[in-house]
C-alpha cells in the first residue's frame, strides 16, 4: 500500500493553475562506500535548489518510466545523466557502475522548497525508492541505468548486497597528495601494504595505485593461496 499523500500537496495538485512540480533526486552510495549525491534539473533563481536543509546541485539528467505497467507490473525506470568531460565516468569506475546503489525520487511543488514563503520539508508526494539494477549505456555523451524496485532487483541476495560475478565492489584506497599518504576514510578493502599496482597489474608509484577489481588483482595483493577478501562472486550465474 502506498503512503498517504500530504494534505497540502494534494490540495495544490487539484488547483487549475498548480505550482510547478520539482523532482529532486538522491543517489545513495553509502552501501558502496560513498556518500549521498543530491541533484535536480535547473536552479531556483540561479541558485542551487535546497530542500529540507540539503542543496540539490543542478545536473543534466533525465528520468522516466516510473509508471506502473498494465496488470500491475513493477516499473523499471531509466536514469540518464550527462557524461560531458567524463564527469560521471570516474564515479562509475570507483563504485562498480553504481550497481546496488539506492536511488530516490522526491517530488514536491516549488512553493514548498527552502527559501519560499510556504517552505515545508514534509510537503512531498510519497517518496519513490529504487535500486540501480544495471548499467545499460555508457558513452562520451551520457550514462544510462535501469532501476528496479527493491523487491524486483536482480541479484540482491544475502548478505544484502549486490551479487556481481565479474567486479569486486570494495572501495579501494586513494592516494592523498596533501598528506602524501593513502586515505582510508571510506575504504572497505583491507589491503594496506606498500606495493602499489595499477589496473594492468604493474608495480607503480603510490599516486598511480588503482585496483582493476578482478580476481587476479586480489591475488596480486593478497597472494595466490588462502581466502581472498574479494566482494565479487566468480561462481555466480544468472537463472530465470
């Protein structure tokens, strides 16, 4: 059963000249070792949109397909984000295509945004929560993902994280030039030894340390024998 709609939102929605609806998007990467990214299309008088005390950065983004299909089929929306200057590619590389991240769409009317006379962080349509199920397109122009409801997401199994065969989803250490040392703030991979390797498996200087997220990269760092701390599932297969 869907959540009840906010009274003022329902009243505004019935007006002949209703205030503009604003869609706010949240991409929650905390389960992958990242943070919550907030964005929307456009600005509010040239300034970043704020709602419930949080800024939503303007972004070239499209999201559609949220409607339920005939017969009650669960929706599988598509999210497309501009990849100008490879702005999204670096995030994708760090967080394994963002698969398993939580996506939220929050819709409200312009009049309820922070800074407006009727500002009200509770005045929203029921929040829509999805999981990024797979990346379907990645080029120099845009990146596109298919979303799924938490109940419909493929590969979500115990221990409550995405089961991915080919890619390790650990957050790997990052070299911090300011401290001349590695930053382990959001790291989940336990590797903390001196040898640094790049994606090709070659020994490099610390500034070039990158993990290719393959099983061979894990063996390179932790040895050929024993249990590897990888988060990939090489034995997983797809069944329908």
